């Protein structure tokens, strides 16, 4: 039976606007050998992670390896939680991504606005934040630009005092930006590399000013939703009248009518607090949690290995996955390339190529590899030349600060690189 033309058009629009049509599919899981990797050599990564667990350096971890647009390896190790009770790690555990938020959200949002013609990387910061001070010395002024924020060459200090900002009577996010705008600049822009959370909080305000949306909304609409990253979100939070912290909005993965216990189930906790409680479902970073309400340019994204794997596949595929494009190929190339003005610092536009912070790349991946890490223990490593990505998620600060994972990250990347046989 032939359907009337109007009914056919209506049904087609329903199909096109359905969630299935609007989001990309997760990566297909295959044996390592299907994508030119040796599964036996990958076991060396297992051994390194298990050794760190056995020594008490970390409670557990999830490792994902992406190659040629497929999930070649996905494993969970140890425990997601060891205090106050012990819970096993699972491959779908959701982690506080900490500073990986800078690369996987804030930087991508900036690039998206750049594509839309709404900003340019050479724009002065004070074009968007009028009271933001430039570098001034001996009567000479040098402009701080968006590209300086992205490459950590702005001259801003590394961090800010929560107490100093809280003394301002304005609402906390506004007070924090006011504080950053007036802080003493420590170097002329473009002359020194100083890794700074303040750079990316400033970028957050630019994104929000230009887009008219919160960073959470913009990232959700342009990055996470199109790629089907359905377990990736910022978790807004605030204290109640008694000073107890709680979530003020539910994450994207919370089903309608589901109680809070259910959506929290797979979130890996971080650090034990002075009162004996453990931070869970609220960002660990103090500036992001205490002053930015959980939505912050420097930290705040929560995600899982399978979601990040789709993001890596999209970036390896020129900004598109499963027919859903988040960035143009030329934008992705810019994103992973160290610009000439920052050549000696090794930082790309929001990611890291060869600075001292890039040791997670290991020794065996290509020189084109770019990466980012998070204080909680997370890392994302992407090698365009070998078409291979390493996602290592650890809640290393649980329950009491951890013992550092710098060496472990490098060892795991080396094991993955050595497993590439064709």
C-alpha cells in the first residue's frame, strides 16, 4: 500500500529526529589482532596496573585501547571503592576526569566557536571579559590572547586561593572571574609556559559569554550528545543551609523517575574528607567545586572509558564518528599541532604534545602523539600516526590522596605501543 506523501514525510522526520538518528554508536569491541595488535603483549599493561594495585598505590583502574575505530582492549582492574566499603571496579565505571576536562570539553568548545566564526584564537581576552588585565611592565603592554590561554602561556598563576575569592561578596563564579582578571601576571604572554587552571576557567567564561549557554549545555549540545556520550556530563553541586554539599541537577545518564542511589551507582569516589565522608559525584578540584558549582573550565567532567573511546575515534577520524561531526578536519589538525609561537613549550591548543606534563605518552608512541591527564589519575593519549588511543582511568586520590601514577601511565603507554605489530 502506498502511503500518502504527507504521512511519508512525517514518518521520515520522526526517524531523522529520533535519538538513534541524532547520536553516534559506541565502538565495536574486537580482538586486538583484528586491528593489528598483539593481545599477549597487551598483557604487560595488565601486569603493570595490577602491580600498582598490589602495592597499594591505586585502588583500581580501567584501561581502554582504541585502534582503527574499534575498541581493541577494555578491562577493569581492582576496586572502584575501598572505603568505607569495598566495591569492585567495572568497565562502565564513571570517573572524575579532573583536568582532562580542559582537553575533552573546554578546548573543543572553544574550537567549535572558532569554526562558527564567533571567536578567533588571536582575539584579546578582554574583548570578551572587559576588566581582564593585560601584561604591563615599564609602561609597555602586551595583549593576552585566547591562544595564550589554550597553550598555558598567558602568564597567569597556576591556581587561585579559595579563601581569597570567598572574601568577595559577589556570587562565587563572578567573584572568581573578577579575581582572575585582576591577578598579577607572572610573565609576558608567549614567553613562559606555566600550567594554569585559571587559563581554562577564563576560557569557560568566554565560551559562556559568546554562546549564551553554560559550558555544560554547550558541551552537551555540540560534543557529547552528537557522539552518543551518554555517560559524560558535568555534575552541578552546592552546599545547603547547613553546609552539606549535594548535587543540584541530575546527570544525563539518570533515568526519569530513577532515585539518586541508582545514577550514583557506578561513579568512582575520590578523596576522604575531614569528616570521614568520601567525595562522590562531585568534582574533586576545589575551584571547580567550591566556587564554580561543579561546572568549570578547568575540571568537572565525569565520564567512562567507552564514551571517551568514541571521542578519541572521532578525533582520529577528522572530527567525525558514525556520521556525526563535532569538528572539521582542519580544526582537529590545529587542535593537535604545536603552534609556532609555543614550539619550545610543546603545548597544542588545549592538549599536550611534548611538555614535561606529557610523560604519559611514554617512549614508543609517535612524535605526533597528544595527550592530557587529570589530577585524580585519569589520562587520554591519542597517536594519529599509529591510529591508536590509550585511555587509562584511575581514581588514584581515593581514599587518601594516592601515591602518584606518573610512571604507571608511561609504562602502560609503552606496553600498548609495543603491542602494535601491523
